[in-house]
C-alpha cells in the first residue's frame, strides 16, 4: 500500500501531471465555463441571434488558427529543445512574433472576405470585427513558449479567473435578442486579458527582441506543414459551423452549433493531457530514451481512451436530456445532432494519444498533415452534398466521417513508422 501511495504521489508531482492539470484549467476556462452561459444565451438571444453568435465565434477560431499558424505545436516543440538556452529561446520568440505580425494582416483580409461571403455575418459586420480582435489576441499569445518550458500554471489560473469573470458579466450585459454583439465583445475580452498576461509571464524565460520583417520568413517556412495541418484540422472541426452557414439558416446553424459546442467542450477537456505530454515525449526521444517514451505513450493512450469512452457513452445515451437541459425546447434538432457527433469524443481521444501526439513527437509533421488534409477533403465534400439536403444532421454525418478518417490515418502512419524504426534497429 505504501508503495502504491508513493507511486501515486510521484505521479501527481510529475511535471506532466502538474502541467496537464494547469492546461486542464485552461480548457475548462475555454470550453466548460462558456457552457454555463449557453443555456442563458440560447434562450435570451433565440435561435437566429444565437446562431449568428456561434457563427462569429467559429469565424474567430478559424482566424486565430491563421494567426497561430501551428506555432502552438511547432513552437512548443522547438522551445522544449531550447529550454536550457535563454538566447535560443529569445531568438525563437523574436522569429515567431515577427511571423505573427504578417499573419495578423492576413487574418484581417480573411475576415473581410468572410464578411462579404456569409449572409449572417454580412448582416452585422460588428461581429466580424470582434471576431478578428479575439482571434488576434488568441493567436498571438506566446502560450507555446510556456508549454515548451513546462511553465503554464500561473497563466492557467489567470485564464480560469478571467473566464469566470466574463461568465458572470454575460448575465449582466446580455439582456435581449439584439445583444449578440455585446456577447461577442465579452468573448473578445476573454481572449485579450490572458494574451497580455501570457506575454508578460513569457518575459521570465526570454529577453524580448524587436521583431524584424526579414526574420518572419524562416519560421513560416519551418512551420508550413504544421500550418497546413492545422488549417485542414480546422476544416473538419471549427469550420463546420461556417460551412453550414453557406447552406442553412441562422436557426439551423444554431441547432448544429449547440450540439457541436458540447462535443468540442468534451474533447477539449481531454486535450491538456496530450498537450502536456508532447514536450516530454519529444524530450525523451531527443535523448534516445525511446522505450521510456513508448511506455509513457501507453499510459496516455489508456487514460484518454477510458475517458473518451465514458464521454461518448453518456452523450449518445442522454443526448435529448442534455440538450433540453442546456438549450431548451427551441432547439429540437440539437439532440439528433449530438447523438451523431457523440462518438467523436472517443475517436479524438484515441487519435490524439496514439496518433497525432506520437507522430508530432517524432517530428513526423508531414504524416499528420496528410491525415488532416484527407479528413478535411472528406468533410468538405460530404458537407457540400449532405448539408443542403439534410441540414444540421447532414453536417453532423460529414463531421463524424472526417474524424473516423483521422483515426484510421493516424493508426496507419504510426504502424508504418514503428515498423520502419524496428527495421533500422535490426539492420
């Protein structure tokens, strides 16, 4: 018993465990706390205005992906390998922030195009402006550095506190169906405050150098495959609400977005464990400790599959009570969408643990990108066929199919890589 308790204490005090808990609080702040306001917003705003808000927030997530450019993963991995070199970290920070200045401009252009193309957003361009502001704050924050050096606890607490305050303000500020812009403004504020704090905390590890346009090209080239992967990933996750916006009414978008928010909140709560493990896996592999990395991967896969399986079971079996409790009777299609999307929780858990995490730790970015592109192509193609004919449920089937493609693609890539490694060892 003493040995078991000692092992439990050691596991809890391990850097991965501490950072996973910290990142977990970030996910709670980002995904779970907003669920508290959703029952209120969905009822006060109504399906049409709520659909417009969900569409604007999805647009913001996509623009944030443009500004981030995959640097959350690529930068964290680079920072992990330079963690003992303050000069190396400072140069990395300058290069990435130089690149992000260019990406902020690109995101502004994309926001303008989206405003013209999407009727729901075109009707209220203020939502597009606020979406861009939130995206710049979210995408530009140097969270990648703190993840790479495994120092995320303080900023995690701050994000949790900020989101809690924004949650409380929502009940005060948003009072009617015309207050969607105010709800979006609070969404932007929830990104701005942590972005400023993260920038200050990152100064503990780096010396800020003036960005240089000439240094923006190198990290953009180095992280290109990661950006393509993140972009493709967005096309079968956060972009689905926007894709549906081309084919459906704002009320239908609201029904799909209602169920999709529950799924993304559920999968988001599992990501901290995989995210916190990536720098450790990369470090172990860089030190030549492959067996130790594989052992860690096994524990990670077991934990995430267990959590994902429980989550999927609950969402599928209790879809109607869950959607009725959160959104009310004005969103009749949300339960059907949630039943279809429920298995995604398990699929994402396994693919992140056994697939993407291990492939990224082995610097196999191209394989991850190929899998993401394949899933994005399947998702967009099916959405173009199913969404016009079946609305939210058609979009849900397209999303589920894309996640199945991801899992199968990651499993195949891992199998091929490990077989190659074994053949090289025995040669």
